[in-house]
């Protein structure tokens, strides 16, 4: 008889496997994690995993695909809104922070493990990522043109924005941020981006 973890009581078996696999990928990396490792963490025999998941590649596809869809839906909803360029850029930043915080272990995969996706899923993921970045950059350009933010290279500004959020899901490099609340994260990053750090 296997022990049931508290999280498993609120998730389907498949969802629970995906969540535990994501945690392992953060610790060991996708390539170094085996189905046997995942089974051991869950407390089942490796063979029983295949009743829910075809293979490790499917886990990566589901985790990254779902995450990419969340970012894509979020940015599309913001782009079509009738709001000022500053408000739309701020909302996009907040959305990016919220999705990252809600999916910390999954979001960690975008640092390196996305490279292990196989075709055609790799191409789909890269297309969604490029579209997301292009739409986000469009919001940056609109904010520059309206005077909402200082003039500068939109590519660099976007890189600064996305890099400032990276501490959320790169917990090993930025371990000192793990206990910061979602609200503090949002307000701090928004203030940093729009106001800078000068007194």
C-alpha cells in the first residue's frame, strides 16, 4: 500500500505525477531524471507510471506546453484591451510575474530544459515564445512612443524586464527570494522598472 501525500488528495494522479516530476527536474535537470526517480518520489513502481504518462518526453511537453499557453493567453488578452500604453505594459509585467509565481517549478524549465523538447513540440514552443516576446516588445514600444517610459532600445528594455523576473524561478541562483510574497514581488519589480533605483 502506498502513502498518499497531502498534495495528491487535491490533484488527479496524472497532475500529481506532473507536479512531482517538475520538482525533480528543478533539482536534477530533465536529462538526469529518470522515470524510476519520479516513481520513487511518488512512492510507486516505475511501471505503474505508464498508466498515466507515456514517457518522460510527454511530461516535458505537457509542462512546457501548458506554461507557454498560459503566457500566450495572458499577453493576447492584454494586447487587445482598451487601456493606456503604460497600464498595458504594467499589466503584462504583473501577468508574467503571476504566471511565474504560480508555476515556479514549471517556469524553471524555460531556463535550460526546453532544449530537450523533440519535434514537432520544440518548434511549437519556440514559435509561442517568439510570439510572446514580440507582443511584449510591442507593448514596450507603445510605452516608449507615448512617453510612459524613457526612450531606449526596446529589445534591451524587454530583456531587462524579463531578467528582473528570473529570480522567481531560478531559486538556486536567487535563493534569498524564495520567501518574498507575490504582492511584494509585483510592487518591487513594477517600481524598479518604472521608477528605477535612484533616490
